[in-house]
C-alpha cells in the first residue's frame, strides 16, 4: 500500500512535468540548496553561541531574534523544495538508507530546536545543557546535509 502511494505520487502530472523539465527541476534543486544555506548559515552562529563560543559577542536573546526567523524560513524553503524533489523518485528515495537516516537526523534536529525553546538560557545550571544542545544542533544539521548530498551518489 505504501509503495502504491509512492508510485502514485511519482505519477502525478505536476511531478512528472517537474521530473522531465530541463529548467524546473534544477530551479527546485537550487531552492532546496538556498533553503539549506539559509538554515545552516543562520543556525550555526546561534548554536555556536549557545555552545559557549564568543560569550562576549552578543546576548543569546538578541541573536536568536535576528537569526531564528532566517533559519525557520530556510528550513521551510528547503523542506518544500525537498518534498518536490522527493516526489520525483519517491519509491527509490523512500527505500534509501541514506534518505531514511537524513530524515531521522532532521527529526532529531527539529526536536532539539523545540526543546531549546523551552529552556531558560539565563537560568543557573542550564548552561551545560544548552551548550550540549547547541553543539548537537550543528552536528545533526551538518549530518543531514552530508547525507542529503550523498543520496545523489549512492
């Protein structure tokens, strides 16, 4: 049943047109990469700050107000474009261990980000937990990016 749903997704007229287009597919792929760049480029400075780097540079609250909207927009752009790219060969992607691992890392990174929203960064004793979450975020997002790039080669 799941395989039938994936095959039906691949055969939607819009997805067939995307897959066969010499212009649309590369543009959607470009949007995916731009979204990843915005997400990772915004989240890394914040995560490094949470992990303890450059404590004197700026307050975490101010930095998060500046960078989180960029990271969220980047994630949404990457996810929307990624779903379109997935749909062009859904059966093969769904069966790929690399793709499956990428999705797990993204889910863990999102769970980590949501958990950070509930932490009072200024509370005494939370700095080690926050630092670990910041470092984990960088590793998780970087891992998802690496796996995503490897999917095209394996």
